[in-house]
C-alpha cells in the first residue's frame, strides 16, 4: 500500500462527511502512515495522527474485530 492510496481514501471519506474536525486517525507504524506526505495532509485537513507502539497489537483489536464482523455479514 502506498501513501497516495491512504490519502485518496481519506480525501474520499472527508468529502463524504466521514471525518470530523480535529479527528484522530490511528494506525500502525507502516511507512505509508508515518510518511511526511500524510503528515502534511493531516495538518491541512485538521486531523491528528496517532500510531500504536511497536509490538503492541491490543490498541487495534477492537477495530479489527469490527471489520471482521462486517466482512462476515456483508460477504456471506
């Protein structure tokens, strides 16, 4: 995944009203999420970036469970 794809997805979400002012975007430490381009996008769009600690998966467990639930309900 490239930074441009993440930014495009965030732009679509913002354009459709799914990103509130001063929203927090939490992710893992992938290079696309820690890039300068994404940081610049976040500043311009009033979004705060948040990344989990290295080797700690629990902060993302709730979101992963939710998306698994959606996959099972939407694609079965």
